[in-house]
C-alpha cells in the first residue's frame, strides 16, 4: 500500500480514537459505567476481524473503503476504552496503588502489540508465499498531463499503449503523455468502477515460460477514467481539450462495423452533445475543435485489424458525411491523420486466480490486474497531425517499437506467421483433445508441423520486412505459443475460421501455387478445419461451432463425415477465392480430410510431416 494511503488510514483511526473518547466518556457518565463497559471491547474485536478481511473485500473502492470504515470503527473502540478502563482501574485500586494500576492497564496495549507482531512474523514465516518485487512509478503522477484519450480501456490497452507511456514517464521523464480512459459502452461499467476507485492505477504482471520469469509493475500512466454513459459531456470536454493530441482506441474487430441505420448511430447523428458511440464522440469532438479553431487530434486505432488506420478513417468519414457538414468533412480530410499500426502482445482475460496471485505474492489488493507475456511489438506509421510521444526511444528490445512510413510488410509477417500458425494448429489440437495453445505446441508432431509451415511455405513467399530477423522472430513465436501462463484456449482460437483463412493462409497458398508448388501444410490446415466443421471431435464429442460466416454459408453441410467435399468447400469464393480451380491442391486437401476421418489427427500428422513437404506441379 502506498505510504500516502497508509497515512490516510492511520489518520482515520486517530479520528475514530477521538470520537470514541468523547462518546464513551459521555455515555459512561450519563448511562453509568456498568451498562456501557464492555461494548467498546466488542467493537474493537469486531473491527479488528473486519479490518483483517479487507484484502478479500469488494474490488477497488470496496477494498480501501472497507478498510477505512473498519479502521474508523476500530479507532472508536480504542478511544472508548481509554476513559472506561482508566475509570474502572481507578475505582478498583487502592489509593496507594492507583498509579501502578493505571500504568499497568495502559502498558498492556504495547505488550500485546509486540506479542502480536511476533506472532504475525511466526505465521508469515511458516506460511509465506514467495514474494515478487513490484516496480512502482518513479514519476510524480500529479505532474502528468493528458496527451492521449483512449476509448474503451481493456486489458490489451493496459498491457500495450498504457505500458509504453508508463515506461516513457518512468525512464525518460516524459510527462506530456498521460492517458485519460473513456468507457464508451455500458459493458465498460465494471472496469470503470475499479479503475476510478484505484485512481487509474493497476498491476501489470508479465509472465514468461519459466516460473522465475515474472515482472510486476504498477502502471500510473492512466491518470483518469470517465464512464461516458454517465457523463458524455465530460468525455467530450477532454476530447476537445487542447492537451489532447491523440485519441486512441481498442474497440475490437466488430467495433468497426458502422451501420448508419443503427439506433445508437442515429442517436449520435442527432444528439451531438451526448454521443453513445466511438464514432459520435470522435466526430463531434473534432467538430468542436474545428469551430474553436483548435488543432485536431490524431485518431489512432490499436486493434488487431489489417490497415486499421484506413478502416477507422473510412468509418469516421462515413459518419461525418451523414451529418451533411461540408466544412467538417473538409477539416477531417485535410487535417486529421489516421496512422496504420500493427500491435502485438498476448493479453488474456483477467481471472480470480490473477487477483489472488497479486494479493498473495505482491501484497496488492487490485480489483482488475493484467497478466501478459514478456514479448511486445508496435509498428506504427509516423503520421501524427498534432505531435506524438518520442516512441523512437523505445525501438530496442524488449519494447520493439518501430516508426515507419508503411506497416504492410510487418502486418503481413504477423498475419502469415503468427496468426496463420495459430489457425493451422488450433483445429488439429482441438481434434486431438487439447484445451490450450501451449499444450498443443508442446506436442512434438504439431510443433514440427508448424515449423514446416513457417519455414517451407510461408517464409519463401513473404515480402521482405526491414530490420527483422525472421528466423529469430519464428523462434520467438514458438516460445510465445509455449507460454503456459497465457492460458489461451483452443476454443477461442478456433472461432470464426471462415473469416481467418482468407487473411492468414490463402495468400500464402496463392503465392505458392503461382510458383508451381503445392503447399502441403496449408492444405492440412484447411483439411483439419473441414474435419472440425464436421461437428464432432475424435472422441465423438459434439463441437460447438462459433463461426458466423461459416454458419451463414452452411459450410458444415460440406464437412459431414458421410460426404466431406474439399472441392465444394474450396469453391466457396468468400473464403477461398479461386483455389478450387487448382485440381492438385484440391485433391491434396481432400486426401487430408480423408486421412483425418479414417486415421485421426495424430497419425495423419505423422504421415504428413514425414512425406513430401512441397511438390512442384
């Protein structure tokens, strides 16, 4: 607990002490000591027990509020005991021993405190957990100005952009780039409650593959949090504030689906003072800055979306056009920038286990800590219209920030190596009965399969990526997949395969076929997906499919065990383009499906990776 908070808690106890002395002194005189004496002892006992339970109380303000309340009650009990015990001691002792009795009575507190400390040390030594050193902010948070407003604060933002800004403040005395978080949707209410109670501070735990590879850091760069549904005017005010130079967001892939007929979008088009959506807040804030002759802010998407800057730009312009405001549209088109970026850091959902870990090993009561991996990367176009943080200071490992003119090559590398490998292994792993990615990649056959996919099929047709050691990057991917602390479930990675194959695997297949090469590993990835779409795993347990596009296209009908058809599946152009036109590739996929149904994933893998890895047509 920070020293200033400790001081406040102690002060609360002293206030209670004073109240207790006055109240119980009055009650003992007015009601009689016999009728009052003992009540203060019960208060002390109850308040002590409840104070000890504060660490397991509600999150955020619940923890500190719970502790503060019961320390106040404890102070009242202690304060009440002073006049009561003094009077009783005086009455029960002779005149000659009254001073000794009073001294003995009040010295008991000191003796008991000493005994309590000794007992606590014995208990802690007997049952202690291994403590983890926690890095605290070295900068004065009150001196941080907000240069960034982030819309929809989730775990990834707190492990990525907020972490980078914390490093700049800690290591490089950069105080211009504090962050104000804005929760836009009603589902942001729980994290809003926690972050507001914790003054924006939270614990970031980086866990590597080894048990000892743990780094714990208190992040202080998030200086304020606003829950916009309760206070849209406050959110608009910080967006229009001249200190705001960048408006960033993590709204997930589905968040970029701008439907002008949507009820909330229609509301935002007609209620500029109380928006409900990211698009409404951004556009109306930009209009306010335009009318006030202020410089605009950079709009920065931090979502895992290809060409995310272009995507959010199209959404913003579409919304602005619907307002029929020519001046605003021109202002956005000519003065606002939307840099593309590629972001990377595996950050799972916070669990109660994570909260317990922080409490037991770090001594911190954090309602919403963040667990992440050591690896991080941010490739971003250097296109900011109103200044930016000195990100070039974070170009080296472990930060891996790269400012560039174009991000396409880096995006391509990540999608065709990381995302494609995820997609290729997840269906095989699921069919084999694994639950997590780290379990799957530790299977020697699957790891060999993924290495062949990356080295033999993806790398030869991958565009050149400046200043990147591809071999080292691929080794890092295997290590990251192996991290047991990320708990990345196969069921999550298996979702929406029909949307993933066109982006992650089909481009590699197309390029290899142009070279006259059959990409066998990619063919097996498609075959495993078809087998997965059959609806039952290899233990005949039903598979719950979560794939909107596949359901719309009724792809499961093409994957049933009675008639799995690779050719018909490859003919679905929304997913595979023209791949069905290549007869040899279609036959290769069909062979994979046949093997998977007849001999299972493990045997299929063994045969597949021991056979020809690529073949010229």
